[in-house]
C-alpha cells in the first residue's frame, strides 16, 4: 500500500464534492493526474474505493473505511505541523470551521478577521452548510469546529453557547399581515416569499420547516444575501424570514415591517460544537476560545 498525504487529501476532496473533477480542482491537480492517483490507490490493494455513476461518485464500504482513516491521519499530520510551527517561521496551520448562514454573514466576519490578524501563521477553511451536515462532519472528524442551531440533535458532540439568534418575519408595509405583532409560520405560507439562494443553509432549513406543515414555500425570487432579501421585501416582492441580527444591522429607518414569528424553531440559539474541545489542535482551541469569549 503506497498512499501519501496528497492521495488522501484528494480522496477526501472527491468525497466532499461528489465527483473526481471537482475534487481534483480543490486539490489543485489536473483531472488526469487525479484519476491516475485514485486508480493507483485502488490497484495497490485490488479494491475499489469509489462507485462511479452518471451523477458522480460514492464510496464503497472499503472507501468509507478509508475515509475514516484518512481523516484521522490528516488530522494527526496537521497537529504535528502546528506543533512544529513554533520552531519554523512561515509554517501555517489550518482550522476547518463549518457554519450556518447567519453565523457566517452576521457574527463571524469581524471576529475571524481580528483572530487572523493576531495569528499570522493560521488559515481558516470557512464553509457554509446546513446544521445537520455540520454535525455529521464533526462526528466524522471532517472539521474541527462547527456553529449550529440548538434545534438540532448534537448527540456525541460537545457544545458551548455562541449567540442568541432569533428569526423574524419581515413584510412590506402594506402587506395584509403587516398589522400583526406576531404571526404563525403556517399562516404565511399562502403568501409569496423572497428567499435566499437555494444552496443557503437557512433556505434549506426554512423549506424543511414548511414541509413539516405539509405546504411548500412559494418562492418568487431568490437573493444571495440578507441585504438583498430585505431590499426586495421593502419594495413589495414578498415576505421573508431573516435573523433579527440582520434587521438590527440595517439602518433604524426601515421600509418594511418586522414581526415576531410564532414557531419554536424560530427562537433559536447558536452553539459552537466540537467532537472534543480538549482534543483540539492548539490553533483550533485558540479559535474556539476567541469565538466564545470575543
């Protein structure tokens, strides 16, 4: 068996993206080079690690086992690199932080920028994902830290409070529901919505909540961020559910109505999670402390 760290990183990138082409790009390899490496890995043991299909690749049972070992080996290599960074200038460590939509847009930009300025030998791999995928990645050892909603089952993970993050309903000033102080989410689903990008973690979350009521959200248009959503609501394009933090960040003179959303899942809190805070590499542990105690 002749695997190196580049092989293992490539293999995990392929699993994360679901196809060899995207995995090769993330690994900064050509498609031909990436395919040759995967074939050589499989040939060295006479085992297929990937099932190829028209929609991409999925791991075989052997491939799933390889992924678990690969993540552990790469984590150990990363920790060794970080430990040695004290003795070698210019050696960089990396923390992988997974977050939901609100955390990545409303709470983290300044916190992470300040942290990076204080730690010049550190990079942060920051990615947005739905909370359920974040907890799965943490349990599999595919990330160091994650920020998720407290509505989720975090069994098997450790958590620390991060922020209160209530969701609110915003409406055009002349909307039929605008006179209410609070509205049931189910009562809004007969009306048109302005949504976030379909791949946004919050968009996925809201559409799941709507489906629990047996009704689909009527999305007329999607925007890439909360500012775009709020501007469209102000112009009468539809309703939207956004974090209260995004509304408060906007100027005090608002051109839309903001009301309480009556749904237990809307009164959410955000949690910082890890598989084991005491076992984190030094850089990841420092980042977790900076996030909890800014």
